């Protein structure tokens, strides 16, 4: 069986097992890198040495340790599947070690910094209203900056408090926001320039009709300097901040993975399921079953 055929077979079996189309696409995307490296070879001709050279090549390309880890997981899943199906007698991936990158606390936006940033928009100018809506939308939805700048007015439903964003390879998904963000969006829409087409977040520079990715970075940097914020204020810090606050407030990893548009829960866990000792203790204090004793409830 050729490598491309093996990948197709795994994807079909994965979908047949009830896994989501997003998971199937994740396998196809990650294994596509393996296929590009090895070429169209027979899977029985693939050796452990071939796979080790591939993993080394991924490291040499400067990819993040977490990216390499997910690609190694995918190749091990493929060859485990082929062995279980009897397609291949041996398993060249059996001795391939899955990288275990050092887990570091994500550099997410802190709540106090977010409040300070919002205070810089209290002047009420047209620019203030746009920037306030941008910051609330990023921190409330956890969307990527590419999804934000690609929004059109028709993509946002203020009544249902959700928006359809397009991110990473034209993948669309719904993101959700609270009433506070809906009000900020409504305030912005009342003053939004009408000569900029259908883009939700427009630019005030004559050269551009919509706010660009670099424009968002510049806007947040300027607001951060005005607020005296020393921590990270880039768009991804908003996404990290949303994810961590979601988990610290009691949200679960599975729901967060869906909200963020991750292919698997493991991606979410690797990036955001990281807490300080103090944060873990506070989560324990909040969610331990013994907390019921404070209200006089008995375990049934």
C-alpha cells in the first residue's frame, strides 16, 4: 500500500469510528508533511531510520516543540493503524519517541492589563469605539487575529451574540460573545464609516478599507503603551488570556477546544492546561467535592 493510500485509509477509518471531520482533517494535514518528506513510497518499505530522519528534519526547520509533537503523534497513529489492520508486518514507528517539550506558562493577557487597555478607550471617539470593540471581541471570543480582520458585517449576529469567522486555511467556525461585547459592537456599527465596503472593522487609512493584521498589532501596541501595560498585548496574548481565564473560571478543556477551533483536546491541553501552584490550589478550593460541606450539603 502506498503512503497516500494508507493516509486515506486511516482518515476513512477515523471518520467511521465517529471522530469529527475536524479530527480527520487534522490527521490528513499532519501526515501530509510526512508524505512530502518521504514521497510516494510503499508503507512496508518505510524504516525506523526514515521516520527518525523526518522527525529530525522537523526540528531542524525550527518548528515549535509542540508542533513536532503533534506530527509525531500522527505518524505513530498511522503505523499503529497499519499494523493493527494487518497491512504491515512490522511497525517502524514503535521506537520513535514522542517529544515531550517543556511546558511553560502561556504568555496570556492578564485581567488587570485588559481593564487598563479598555480604560484608554473611554474618550468615546470613533477610533475609541472601534478599538474597544476589537479588544472586547478578541478577549471574549478567543478568535485568531486573522478571523477578526476577515469579518464582514453580515458575519455577526448581535441578537444571537455569535459570529462566523474564517481562520487557518479557510476553515469557518462560530465564536460567541457576551452582552458587553455585543453593546460595544453595536456602538461601533453606529459610527462605522460607510465607504469601506462590508468589512466589520475598517481602517482609517485611505490606503486600506479594512483593518489589517499589522493594523491590529499596531493598535494594541499603542493602547498598551498608553495604558502603561508591561505584559504582552499582541492579538495572540488575548487568545491565550481568554483560554486561561476560561479554564481558571471552571470551564472544561473539551468545550474550550471547540471554542478555540482546535483539532483535538490534546492541543488545548498542551498550550493552555498549564497552571501555577497557586492557580491549581485555587481551582482545587473551588471544585473539590469537600466544598459542599461549607453549605451543609451531604454526599449522596
